[in-house]
C-alpha cells in the first residue's frame, strides 16, 4: 500500500469517528433529555386476542352461522396528552371522517382502548398504514364478526350475538373480554359455553408513537366447538316460504321427525335478520308484532279443539264412554239455566268418537268432559306433556293448567261447572304452546311414545372431530292399549278427509290432524267475526302427522288471529307437507 493511500484511509476513519462522536454527543447531551422522556413513555400493553366462535351447521353440513375477521380502528386514548389527542382528533377527521370528540364524550372514562371505526374496508386499512405516523396511539384490531348467511332463515333457532354485559362477564369470567361476542338469544345463547372458545392474550411493547416495538409474550386464542343441528335448511325454507306466501302476519310452525324427536324446522313469524339486529334495533323493537318473540316455544294460547285429542283418549281409558256410543248434538248443551253452544249451531246429529273428532263436535266433549270433571281432564292432558317442562336446547315456556284450587287462590271464586265445560274444548283458563301441542300429536302417531325433542345432533371440536353425539331418547310414554290410539288416528284422518281439516287433504301425502280455533274475545251471538279488528280475531291451529299409515312427520301450525284453524292453519300444513314430498325430501329422513 502506498503512503498516499494509507493517509487517505486514516483520514476517512478519523472522519467517521468524528461523525459518530458528534452524533453520540447530539443524542446523549444536546437531545438527551428529549429521548429520555420518549423512552420513559414506552410501555407494555396487554391486548386481548378474540377467538372465533364455533360454527353452526344444519344436519347436512350447511353453514348457518360462522365468524369472519373484522378490522377495527382502535385508540389507546389514556396514553396520549391533551395536545396529542387534539392533533389525533384533527387527523382522524381529515383521514377517516371520524368525530373523535363525540366518541370521547361517551368513552372518555373507559379504561380499555376504545373503538373509533368498525368494519374497515381494504382502502381504509391502506389509508391507516400510509398515515400511521400522524396517528399516535391508534392501531388496527382484528376481531371476529358473526355472519348468518341465510339472513332471517331459522333466526329464532339460531338467535344472535352481542357484546357481554355484566352478567355475561360474571358468568364466563376470564373467557370473555369487553369486546367478545356472546349469545343473546336462541341456540347462540343456550349453547354459549360450547361455542364461545378461549380468549388469547398478547403483551406488546408500545413506543411513544403508539406503535408496536416488539411482542413480549403471546397466548393463542382457541376457537369454540361447532354445533350440528337437527334443522334441515331445505325443510326450514319450505316452512318459511309457505307461511309468508299465506299472507298471515304472525304465527309459528314446528316440524319434527315423529320417529326420533328431531326438530327439522322451527319458525316464528315475523322474523328478523340476526346480521342487522343492532343497526335495525329501533325498528325491530318498535314493531307491534314483536319479531324477536319466538311464538313456537314462548307463545301461550288456548289449545282450543286440539285438546279434544287427549280428552278422547281419557274418554276411552276411563270408560266413561265407548268408541261407538252416540251423543246427540242439537247445537247446544244445557247446564242448569246456562246454554253452551256447539260451533255448529245447527248441530251434528248423533255422533260417536270418530265423528266427534272428524267434525270437532263441542257437544260431545261438553257431555263427557262434564262427567269426567276438571281433575281427571287435567291429569290426562298432563300425561301428554301439557304443563310440563319440555327439555329442548332453547327455552320452552310451560303451558298453564288451571285447577279449582288455583282459581280459588287467584280470583277468590269456586270452580263452576261452566269452567269444566269450557276446559273440555280447550277454552277458558288453560294455555298451551305450539311445542306442547306438537309433542302431544307425536304420542298419538307413536302409540303413546313421545321422544325427547331436540335441536342438537352433534358437537365437533375445532378440528372437526365429533366430541358428542345425540341419541334418541324417550321423554314420555302414555301407556294404553294401541287400539285407543288407532281409533283416535282414524278420527284425525276423517277430520282431514271430510271434516273440519278438509283443507289439509292432499292427494300427494296422506295427512291426518286436528284443527282448533282459539277464542280471543267473547262475541254477542250474531256479530260477524270478519268485522273485528285483527287483534281481536281468534287464533288458528292445525296439528297433525303424515303419512297416516306410518307417521314420519309431526307438524304443528299456529296462526295468530287467523280466525279459523280449518280455513287458515290447515292449508299451510298441507302446502308444507306437499312441497316436502314433491321435492323428495321425505326419502332422506
């Protein structure tokens, strides 16, 4: 190496040394206090990592509910000074159109970072990263969003989710944080323990600009288990389409597998879209028809003439009457100085049990109900599941069975013979749910066996492995001679072939069932019901099974203020069953 080159490299090294020395002097001496303050503002932030909830499938593996990632703009407001918050507020307004001052009025005392804009789009995410240097304390949080791909379909079965309240946080403890999604209704709520998952946590170092410097520790979240329901989307769609096509504003339908107790479809009308519950909350809650109310499991109505089915069984088993004994129906029944009318004021003539079921003759049941008395009637209808707690995965309200003791406590009055007469045709104080009525019909279809109703088929872990599988179980057995049930089934078939349920008659599938018209208000004789306001019209029932020879399906239809079970509810049941058979879905059950 020449002397000249040696001095050149020596000079270069000396220059670099002087630059580094000057820079150290600048950082440590001239600007040391500033950087010391900035370093002191580095801090650890513990961030929750929210797990996806378990998916919900129908019986054939069609997804009914699942989570997808949602990007949320979040601000750690407590780490910024007043001047910094003002600057961030100006920048957020300019970049995203967000009014931070308005948000801080509500959230200023919140100890956790606050969400300032949800559901960020791709271009908004790009905007954030381009302008992140202008937004200290602001970061993007990834949280799950619940999606219901079929909208309103099966909304009362699925329910919806929302942020946890104090009760939820107390119930689940460390499994949820303030922005977790927890079930608020339906299977989402009742099976929350299963689908919730396990919260993850991440400890990160944050610098003075609110940006992540490094990850100190991380615990991964665990997705919740998934549910496979007994519901079939195709059956559910048929049920909902047929009801909406009927033009009726409110009601409910339950369709079950008579041989297993599996609920194939359950719908309440009107419905709501669980994807938009909170954006449309005011409209939904102000709707007088109460779209969020599950009429299939929570609505209680007089069972009306559908109750004549278990009472027919009581007549046979108590031997108060024989199947072929005839009672003359002249259109009215006298009890002392009171007169009780049949729905057919001209009378049905001489009727036996089969014809009484066929034509829903009130006089026949007045006669034998009066002889049995209230205690015997209540004892028998309870055997068919009325007034009992029904073990379903979503809450089912109990029906109400009145007794003389209850009436004395409630009204301070004795039980009158007129109360017994009304009870014998499903009117008066008695109340039942659609689920109760449908399970009663299952007993008739199965010679007294009622299988435990269920909405749940399987539970699967996040890998897809089945960790729990449902099994068919008997809930109740009405022990009695098979010929009694055979006689009742025959009467129910005649009701559809030529009686009150004739509008349920089909040449495609052999349906049997019972209509009911539940009185809402007492009218003066001769007043036309059609002139009544909708809310004062009678409720309409049809509960039946199909096919007649070897029942596979049990169906219950309730139309609120539908006026007549035969005219309104029966055609809905028929159309549902026909579409199932036309599409060949019956062969898959």
